[in-house]
């Protein structure tokens, strides 16, 4: 009996892993389509997502934090933010508590472009979510949050390994 249960669990875990890969790939294709439509590169898109996520969390991001999150140098972040600001996707705002601190926020033009492009996907997402109970959504949320945390940890390990000098004696 346990063996059958283990086999069913292994099958389910494999199916979930496949679903996550397909979802990730499809979401990436949609993001790349948006980026191509608006002359953005992959890093630009990652930066816009980071700015949006920070704003939605009520903790607007600084250029320094953005650079850390994306693994970019200070000069690269400045060029990135300048480019996105010129294109109308971002704006720089001074923090009210500390005027020396500059916060990155979505600009109205950038928000309008994103809303127009991603709105139909949002409608589809709302329809999918409506098919789940609150209890089911709590489980899904916990699963996705911990998967995202695990993925970020591995991303950071990979990033750190790329920047460390090689220890290969040959």
C-alpha cells in the first residue's frame, strides 16, 4: 500500500514540476513579447517587475536595491534606470522622510502600456482563481511562495558561484 502511495506521490510531484516548467516558459514568452513590443531587453523587464513588486508591497525600491536584486553594478543600474526613465517606464521620486533617498516607481506611461498588454492575462487569471476555494488558495499560495524562495536562494548561489574565482588548479 505504501509503495502505491509513494508511486502516486512521485507521479504527482513530477506532474507539478512539469506544470511549473511550462508555466515559467509560457510566462517568459509573454514577458519577452511585451519587451520586444516596447523595445526592452530581458534586464529591463526584470527591473520593471522588481519595481512593480516593490510598489505593490508598499516598499518602493531604490536603485541600489534594484542593482543588488538583479546582480548589476552601480554603473549598469544607472544606465538601466536612465534608459527606462527616458522611455517613460520609470520615474525617480525623492523619499519624503529622507530627501537624499531616490525611489524608483512605475511611470504613468509604463503602467498604461503594461495594463493594456497584460490586462487580458489578468482577466484569465481571475477566472482561474475563481475556481478555487479560499482554503485551496492558501495552500497554493504557500506552495508558490516557498517554491519562489527556494528558486531565489538557488539563483543567488549560482550568481555567487559565477562571481567567485575558479578554484580549479588546472
